[in-house]
């Protein structure tokens, strides 16, 4: 037996269709699987596929939940950044007002006035 007929023996659930027009079919030997094994194997294959699909579905669900959680975190951080920016602008404005107030007090006070030391010495 050659390698191709060995493959046919191992996996005979497929029908061998020749694309050439050869009339001598005696060299090909097909061993179909017993019909009572097919449903069991199909059920086992379907169970394996279902298990793989279940694992895939759980992984997708986990990733979707993780993405949603990250989106919510990003929204919270974005809102926090906006609040901090607003607070920063408010504090800058207050600092300008306080700076102007202190400058006005210093200019009105005689303690902070510049004195001409030459005129006092004369």
C-alpha cells in the first residue's frame, strides 16, 4: 500500500472524488466508518466545539467587561481633569486678585515707600 491509501484507511469519513477520468476504481479502497460510531464522534466533536465556543465566549465577555470598566475609568479621569483645570483657573484668578491687593497695600504704606537717602543726609 502507498501513503495515499493509508490516509484513506485512517480517515475514511471523506468521499474520495477523482478529478481525472480514470475508469479503474479497483486501486482505491474506501473503508467507511460504521454508522453507529458517527453520531458518537459527531457528538464528541460538537461537545469539543461547544466547549471551545464557551471558552471563547467567556474570554470575549471578560474582555468586553474589562473594556467597559476602562471606559468608565477614563470618563472618571477625564471629569477629574476638567474639575482640576477649573479649580486651577479659579485659584489663578484669586492669586491675581490677592497679588494686586498686596501690591496696592504696599504702595499705600509708608513702610514700603522708597526713600531718597540723599535728601535726608543734607
